[in-house]
């Protein structure tokens, strides 16, 4: 395992090359920082940061990845009815800080605490201001019911976390996001790690090698940098 010592803060224009993980392992490197250039370098190479606040910064490249190919998401009949009858609004990039803070604070079954600590919130909020990180959230009468956030590069959307204050609210956001990504020609949504919930929604296992090939193809598409709330497709998709 490689320690990334003494690396400077990188802006969004600069990149580094991460090492490959040791054979059979999933952590490629330890240390470094959460600067925009380092985060974007990681995502472009199939890595993501995941660590507890008291631990060193860990860069993961899983042996198996869960992805939803755009166009293959599964929507049960019950959810189709819920989408048709939903009496709220789904908005992109409306209040990113509120979405990521809710992802950090909403308790999850079988999980103590959160890995979305202040350092992570600050880093992804910076990526959002730079136009690389995005949120989708649903509201009713101004109340935030659920949402998700992630990073967009080329034709790939890297999902980071989602939350619900009302049953199925985060699913509504994911379906709305998927609709827009399909219109925009995206290739896949990276779900990172396996959960039964994501598998039921159409997420598939792919190997590290398969994911690397998929990512390479997705990165051939220009990245949609900037706020998604102001794009013509975005406005239509989240009405």
C-alpha cells in the first residue's frame, strides 16, 4: 500500500496518478488530501475516498463494483404509481449543502455514525461550487423529504450517498436523476458497493477490470460542468 505523503493542494486543473492496489486488495493508497484535483484524479481512475474521521484518508478501488447502466434501472409498478402521484417537486442542485448534511446526519439501519464528516462535506461542497458535484432532492411545500449527491465526470455519475425522511423519497430522486442522465447520453451510475436495495433497482456487479473499461469509455464524453439546475434538460427533467 502506498502512502501519499507531502502532496500539495491541487486545484481542479491539476491531476496526479494513483497507484494500483496490491493484488487482491481494495485500498490503493493512504493519505494525501481532499483537494479538488486529487478528488477528480481519483474518480477519473476509478477510486474514491472512504474513511472514518479518526482514521487516515483511504483511497478505495474495489475488486467488485455495483453500477446501474443508464437505461437499465428497474422501477416497480408501485414506484411508477408513486412517481405519477407525487405531489412535491424534484430539484437538481437546489441546496447542495442541505442535501449532503442530511446524508451525513440521517441514521441508517445497522450503521453507527457516518463517514461523511466535516472534511468530506467541505471537499464535496467545493466540488459542487466548481460544477462537478451535484444533488437531486425532493420537496413538498418547501420541506426537504430526501435526496442524493454525487460527482459527474464525462458520461459517468458517481453516486456518493442518499437519504430519506419520507419513505421512498431518495428513490424518486434517483429515478429523476436517471431520466436526465439518459437524455444526456450518460453511460452509468456508479453505486460503489453492494446493497440489496441497489440490486433491486437494477444495479449490477462488475469487476474492477470491467469498471475500468466502462469508465474509460464514459470519460470520452465531455463533462457537464456547472449547475444542473440551469440547464434546459435539467429544468424539464425535474418538473
